C-alpha cells in the first residue's frame, strides 16, 4: 500500500515561467504544503521563498502548515506587481 497522494499543482506568473508549465499532476509522499513547496523549489530552482508567496488549496487561501489530501488542487501565487 502506497502512502503517496496525487494533487494538482497550479503555478502563476514567475513560478510558471521558471517551471515551464502552469499546471502539473504531482504524486508525492509529502502531505504538508511547506514540504511540497520545498520539493518543488529544489526541482525547479524557484527564486521565491514561502514568505514571498500566497498558497491556496481548493481555491481557499491556506497556510504553509496545511495538510493536503488526495485530489486537492494547490495554487502557489507569487506577488503581482502593478501600477
């Protein structure tokens, strides 16, 4: 029996540019948002830390200690510059 879960990860703005994709299906053994982002930070060499991002699960803003479930949709949202 596997302890992995499968989630959809959405990337926006600079994160999408750095990852080269705006969405992926991720199978992971990590259950907490901070651990998932740490894994992706290493995978894609993102230049934004958790402190610089907002994160949402299933279209609701979440905190980095949120535990995710199989089938959840995670969005990592960088700051948006405007003027």
